[in-house]
């Protein structure tokens, strides 16, 4: 049975529990965790969650997972207006980031609440099942990764570049921008935001059933999409306490190259772009 490795950055003190590994400081306000996988070279899972801050993830030619953690307040140089002209006595580079590894599953999180933490994560090029999530004051950026990607944000954008496999990407306030190198031809995918554009570039060989809706924007594509003109809008009526309501849920349905897995794209304020790789 493999043991769980728990690696933690806490303030200026670095703790290593259960198994030792290499860790070194990069600068006064940045630390790096090195997380070895139990089975290097095999597929793995990685989950990263922040309350406040950004996540940047890229692949590299290596076998360990490298996590650079930086205080977001220090990085941006922000000073509260009420404190201008005063000296800061609290630690400027305080960090609290924990990474746990067990049987090729890595969980990364911070317990610093609303304090900004910016993570830069380098991962091996093997297939990965990836879940990334942040809530406030940050974007999520992923490059050159292959596998199953589930990415969630609230107040920030999602940008995935040169990715392969399948993607589910959702934010509330920000754009969703995805550029595929290759896709899983059997996987359904979903891309949505409330305020922002949804802009996805697929390989020219895409075969899909598309389900599209933009409440206050337009939908554009350079694929040949055969739309379903027989599809009727879903209409719901409600009578509650003498009040009557009518809701028409109008989606655009279509097929690309005869159809395939469902590709759902939705937003309220913004456009939807379905692009073909040139």
C-alpha cells in the first residue's frame, strides 16, 4: 500500500509530513513544492482549488509536479488606500498551500481564505484528469495539456491553449477561450459563461451535435452546420398565487459533419464563436 505524501507551505516555515521530498524557496515571496508521483509516467489526477487567486498550468518534460506558490497581494503590489504612507508590519510573503499525493492523485489547496494566492503548476506530459477551480481575483490558464479537463471559475476568465482530449469549462464573469490541438471524438463537452464571449477553436475534423444559446449576443462559426429547423422552443407556463409567467427557452440545435457527441455552448451577455483550425 502506498503512503500519502502531504507537503505544505506555511508562512516562512515549510513542513514535510510522512515522506520527505525536495523543496526550495525561489524568492522572498514565492515558494516551490516538488511533488513526486507514486507511478511516474502513468496517467494521473490533479485537483487544484483556490478561494482567491489565479491558476496557471503547463506541461513540461519531467516526472514530478512542480508547484510555484506566490502571494497575490505582494505580486500585484497592491496597498490598501487607508494604509498609504504607513509601514506594513504583517508578513508580506505569508503563504499556506498544501499538496497531497496518493496513488497518482494530487490535491492542491490553500486555507488562506480570501488572501490572494497565485499558483503556477508544471505537470508531466502524460494524460491527466484535471480539475481546476478558483472563485475570486484570478484567471485560469492551461497550456499544452492532454486529458480530461474540468475548469471552473466565478470572477475571472478561462483560457485553454493547445489542449487535447475533452473539456468542461464554466465561469460566470469572464470569457471562455479554448483552442484544441486534438479532441476525444467520443466525449461530450460544455462551455459556458454568464458575462463574456465563448470562443472555441476545434480541429477541422470535428463531428458533433451542437446545442447553442446566447441570450443577448450572436453565434458565429466557419464550420458547415446543418441546423434542426424542426426543433421547437421549449415553452413553460406557470401560475402561482394569481401571477402568470411564460418562459421560452430557445436553443439552436445543429450537426457538424453528420453529428457526433454533444457540444453545448451557452452565455447571456456576449457572443459565441465556433472556429475551425486553419
